[in-house]
């Protein structure tokens, strides 16, 4: 049996023996909620008690760092340098999870207990992101176990604050460029396009979060005495929002309409299967001239995440003094990040909405990134995954969501290859989060094959 086949047999046994499920259960049991203060002690413990021992058993040296941004989660860097002349892979994961949402999971499920039902493994963080970095690390371990070496150098970066917008991660990468230097990032987060076939995406859409507020006066005033005499901030805000898009969500702000949907990107997106999810999609929503794949992977989208005026839970007969909407622009490469809010200001002023205040949110946001889908690393990874899984991977120029990929693509200047190990229906960020066992097994085989091919053939040539 070839070294590649030996490693694939070992990773298959790892899954079939129950070791994969047992290790995932141990990781899920750690309540690493970075959005809740009660999770703080578990963030460090995840690195010291789970990640560091796993990596050190694989021959990695590990360092744990305080976050450059005070009061946020720590970071771990592991290294296994076999030969300075070999290519170096940087991989990444985040061990923090969003709020557990206890009491909202269906009967029989608990967020921090991995529960098996058929082909599903339920638990908070199972899909996002604990299974994803577990798969990649255990794929590397299969090479070390069967061949006595990786055949390349590896560095591992685990952060504990991604669900808070990765505070401090960019600064950390800037301050530790030499420590994190590599030839490529190969990492995993987000969903596959289809649960049956691998996906490769090479970047992500950016996200800009901001509030729009109309504040006309202190307090509320009787709607009988003042109706028709006092301007209603909620109505003004509603009309302001309505001028940002048309009634089907097509963006009206000229500077928010990107120019990066090139013929080649459209060709790549045209090769994808129909966009599907666990809920019914609205074909008549979004940019009318674009396909559904182009709308989510090649274009910008505006959303109102929350709105409030008055006291919704106890309305009274009064005209409120203010109204507020929390909004988000998801944007692709080709959008001028520095002009997103100034462009909105000009647009609202042009339409007579000078009363609308724009305030950038305090929460972190991610810029848009994209690697050429014809890059040699993309072709190398795609060929390897197809060889191992028998499935041709779907190639995305970027994820529809957002990731801290700019830290790797821009700060560390790396080609970025993301191979997600989840799927759209996994209930990520919701109750009943889960992973699929068949998908996980295929992912273990695919990543083991990818690392075997890197060890055998070295880095692809330009």
C-alpha cells in the first residue's frame, strides 16, 4: 500500500472506531462562549487543556499569547518545523462559540452535550468551528502516525474571539509576522455549498455594521394631541431605509454597487449547482439581473437587522421621540471600504434625509477578500480533493459570509484556501447546531489526502 493509501486507511479507522466522535464530544463539552462573560475561564482552558496537549502529542511546540486587545480571548500558536526547505502550511481555527441559547434547543438536546441522532451530531460549536479544526489537525496526525513525519512544515493558529469579530487578531498577526510566516493558509470554516461534495472558497465577503437613527425630541408625546403636528421619527426612518434599496432589495446607493463581478467570476459561479438551503429562498429578491449564486457570492447585499421605536412590548398612544435601525452591508472585493458610510451619507442627504444619523457599530467587522480562482494553490487543492473523495469540489471566489481572512491574505500575504466541513442546514448560530457524520468522514479523507499530496509533491508552481 502506498503511503497515501496507508494514511487514508488510518484516518478512516479513526472515524469508524468512534475516536472522532469521542474527541469532538470532549471539545463541545467546553462552554467557550466568547459573547458571554461566563465563558471567559473556558476560553483559556480550551487552549491549555484541549488544544495544546493534542498538538504537543503530534510533535508541535505551542505558545499561548494574551490577546493584544485587553479583555478578549487568548490565542495559541503551534509549530512543527521539519525542514526549513520544505513548504510551510498555516492552518487556523477558533475555539469560541456563540451564546448557548439554553432552553431554545428542542427536547432531548443540550448545547454542551454532543448528542447523536442518525447521521447528525448535535452540540454548540460542533459545526462552528470545533469540528473543522479537529478534522484538519487529525488529518495531519494521520500522516505523522503512518509516515513518521508530515513531509512539510505546519503552523497552527487558534483564536478564542472570532464570534466577537476577532478582536486583536489583526494586530497579533502584524506583531508576529515572522512567527506566522508560511507559504499558504489551508483552513476551514463556514458551510459547503452541498453536503455531498467538497467546497473550496478563497476569500469572504466583508461586513459593515452601522446604526441609522432619527432623534427629534426627548420623550414621547400624546398622539391625539400632537398627531399631525409632530414629525414621526419612525416614519422618517422607514422612508430613509426605503431609499437605500428598491422594494425587492436592489441597492440604490451607487457606490455600493461593485464592479468586481467580472466575466471570469461569473463563469466560475455559473459552474456551481443551484443555491439551496434548509429554508425556502425568495427568487424575486435581490439584484434582478443576477443569478442567485451571483447575488450571494458576487454582489453586495443590504439588510436591516433590527428596528425599534417607542416601546414595542408595551406600546402607548404616543409619538415616539426617536427611532433606530441596526443595518448591515455585506460587500465583495471592489467596494471601497472607506467610502461605505460616506457614500450612504451623501445618498441620504441627496434624498432629503439629513435628519438621519449614521453611527458605525462598535463590534468588529471583516474586510472583503478574494484569491484568483485560477491560482495554482486552488488548482492543486481541487485536484487532490477530487482524487480522495471522488467528487469534484465546488469553487467559490469568496464565502457569502465574513471571516478574518484579511489577516492572512493581506497582513501575512498568503494565498488562502478554505475547505469548509459543514453545510448550510447545520443551524449554525442557532439552537440545534449539528454536524453530519458522512460529511465529516469525507472531510477527514479529503484533508488527509490533501496533506499527503503536499508532502509528496511540494508546493504547486506558479
